[in-house]
């Protein structure tokens, strides 16, 4: 599962550069520099996801991902607040992302201990 998790974060991180405008849509309006925030989060996803592949770096990677997931949580809250309209998705998906984020945090914690 560590390889799957690594591939997921690297893939999503790269996608932040391929389609930044898609991610900008869920940056909460109270934050400035939306485009830059999206790119920065993408950089960290690629770096931390890659670090998971190295046993000596997993503790740092896992804890870094936990921090990153907490920092981007307001984007998930904003998507839920719009009932999915921010991304043109359903309210079910928008609200369903909120608890799933905690699963990702738990997985990052588990992988930080491997």
C-alpha cells in the first residue's frame, strides 16, 4: 500500500501543475494567492509522496503529509459548503470528501511508522 499511496500523491501533485485552475476553484475565498497555493501544495505532494518510497524518510514523509492534509482541509470544507458547485460535482461527493480526508491522515500516520 505504500507504493499505491506514493503513486497517488505524486500523481495528484503533478496534476496540480497540469490543471491548476481546477484546484483553484476550491481554494477558499478568504485565502489570497490561490494559484500559488495550488502549485505549492502540488510540490509538497510530489516531494512527500516520493519520500514515502525511502524507508529512512517515511517518518518525515508521513508526518509531512499529515500536516499537508490538515492545511488543505479548508479546500474540502469550501467544496462541501458549495454543495459541490465549486467543482460541478454532487453534494454527496463534496460532503463525502470530508471524512475521507481523515482516512488519508490515518494512512499517512500508519505509513510514517513503517
